[in-house]
């Protein structure tokens, strides 16, 4: 079941990556979408292009780079009376937060799935991997669930605002990436 969910998450991720291209977002967004899709494909198929922890590092580096760009977006001067310029700046900033958040959550999911895979190595051997005691194993899951809930809330807000502005590409991008992250989260939970 988990494998089906992994592969199923690729479809909305691919749609989201196409929307990133179609939405004419920056090159960093395009690289982030492609890397996220590649990491998901690697995990779903088990090809092993990169070690899962290296995927997580690459995703976190892209999230930090995106956050640095957010700082430059927020620092752009906009005339106080120019409502359109202010709205565009806020939208760009919100989409950058969405991208960064998605990258961090995907990095956490990659680590979680790598942990599940490592745990399966020990199945039936009588040996238990370190760190799987009752009290310590619940915290990462709770933090990941909280992060995903925040990501869904931000995604909902962005999709509603984009729908009001009739920006269909943005709506599809945000919804598809959210569905993809939720599907990967469900796969990681199984």
C-alpha cells in the first residue's frame, strides 16, 4: 500500500512542477520543484540516485536559499499607495514561504521514510535499531504532523486567494503540491 501511495504522490508532484514552469516563477522555484520530484521518484522506485540523507540535505539547502530570496522580496520598496504592487509582493512572498515549507516537510518525510526502511532491515532479526524506544519515536511524528498541518493551512489560504484572483495555474500548483505532500505523509505513516 505504501508503494502505491509513493507512486501516486508523483502524479500531483509532476503537475505541480509543470505549473511552476507554466507560472513563470523563478529559476530557484523550478530547480526546487525538479529536485523535489526527483527525490520523490527516487524514494518511490528505490533506484538509489542519492542516499536519503543527501536528498534531505539538498532539500534543506534549497529551502534556505528560497528563504534568503524571501528576505530580498520582503525588502523590495513598494509605494505605500500602490495596492497592486503591495499585493504582488505579498503573493510572491507567500509562494516563497510555501516553497520553503514544502521543501522542509519533504526533507523530513525523506528522513522518516529512510528510517522506516532502516527499521525494515532489522525485521525478524531480533535486533532493534537505535532510537525506536516509545518516548523518543513519537516526537518526530508529532512535529512532522504539525508542520504538515501548517503547510495545509498556508496552502488553503494561497489557493483561495489565487482562486479569487482567477489565477488557475497557481491554484493547481498549490493544490497539487499539497496533495503530493499529504500523500507522501500518508505513505510514510504506513
